[in-house]
């Protein structure tokens, strides 16, 4: 963030202390003056924003290996909260367990489904280990410490290992060493203005009942020099074979951007801006 005059913020995250969400939050806000507010689910995160228990939320939206977290698009749209920033975090997964444990003693490993997916190749070398899905990487690590679970491991960050006094049995076990997760920073204030220097937007639209609406929208965006970095479709619940399209795009000229939005509106049944923000940086 670009350091907001060292003001202290309450940041809601999905997961426990030591989760990758916490690591991403600390990199984004670039200050120790933040209070991490752990929440078990993304829905709980949005509830914290709604009742003003947190000033910002930080939420994973996609991973370069496992793909998009589709339900989170709907959560943003329905919440009315705004995306005010993003950050890309290099994900280094580790196998952690109680001190003194060895890999051949581990019978079960718990972690978030996405973390398990990112580490499948490593565990093929250890067929005796059963992989079990859980709510969160850091919460899995915490449970090992709290219950003093021997023979149990977790896939988690090195920060989680430090926080819960666990040993790293194997580090950087993710299959793809260019494994990044994109995190969105969400404001509890839906009326917040776009940050200065904003050059990226996330928006959603449904299609009007006109032939070729989608191709026309994409052509208009291209004509106005909008650089689409992502387009994602999601079924509209209760409307058979109708979809919301979620689009991320980078722009250089704010005037052209506004013209593009105006030009595509006739071809949409619904059009909304989820946020305008500064394109995020990568944390290695």
C-alpha cells in the first residue's frame, strides 16, 4: 500500500495466523501497524467488513496452478465491497510437523484443498501418507500444536511453522516453482474512491439479448486499447444458461477507459465495477 502514513489498520483474512493471507497483507500494507483478524471462511471475512470489525479484507482470488476460486467472484459482487488493490505472492509450501518427527513417521497430512493440489507430485513419493482436506493451511498447523498430534503433518507456510513452533520436514514442496496466488484487497467502504494512479479495473456484466453481444463487447474494449488480463464466466443462479462475465483489464488512458465503459453498456444486461486500483506487484 503503499504505506498510509503508518496508520494502524484491522485486516480481516481467511485462515489462521501464519496463513498466506497474512503474509500477503503484511507485504501489501508495508507496515507492522496492522492487526490481523483471522476468519474461518471467506463469508466470515465479508461479515467482518459489513459490521466494521475490519477496515480492509484480503482475499485470494486465483492461483497460477490451481486456477480461480470461483465463488469469491460472487461474494465480491453481492457484498458491494470494492477492490482497492491487489498483490501477487509467490507461494512456497512446506511440510510441517511437531519437533522430532520424521517424514516416514507421518501418516496423515492436512491442508487446504488448493495447497494439496499444488503439492501432489511431492506426495507421490510418499504413498503411505494420506492427504486430508481442511479449511486452511495455517489452521491445520495450529491444530497439530494444540492437540500435540504425532504422526500428523500439515502443508503450510514457514510463518505458520514459526508461529506454532513446528519443524519444517521438507521445504518448498510445491510442484511448480512459479506458483503465485493473486490476492485482492477489499474496502469496507463501498463509496471509496479509486486510489491515485489507478490503472486496472475489475468489472462484471451480463449480456443483453442481442446477437453477438459478447464479441461486440470484446471488440469495443480492444478498440479502446483496454488490455484484458482475465475473463471469467459464472452461471447466474436461477437463470438457465445465462452468465455473468468477470473481466480484469489494464488501461493507460482514463478517458478512453470511461469511453469504453459507455460504449459497451448497450450490449450488457447488467454492468458493474468491482473496483479500480493500481496494478499489483509480485512478491518473490
